[in-house]
C-alpha cells in the first residue's frame, strides 16, 4: 500500500503514527530501489556484454 501511493486505509490518529508511516515509506522505497538495483545489475551487465557495448562506447 505504501509503495503504490494508495496510502493508509484509515486515518492515522496521532502524530507519531504519521511520522512512523512517513519514515517507513521512505525506508521501504529506498530498500526497494536498492534491491532492484542489486538484482538487475548482473542482467544489465550481461546484456551490455551480449551487445558488445564497451565503456568507451558509452562515453566514459
């Protein structure tokens, strides 16, 4: 629910709950991006090798 932007099902009654939900959403988003990067990096690396794309071709 948090990562999709749908938000909580019911309103949060306290400021502590709102702060927790905000920090948890940030943490979840960062963890999601990190895990996807680590998971997809080998696949992207393999694709670059498959198409013979070197770093000099990328302008590095």
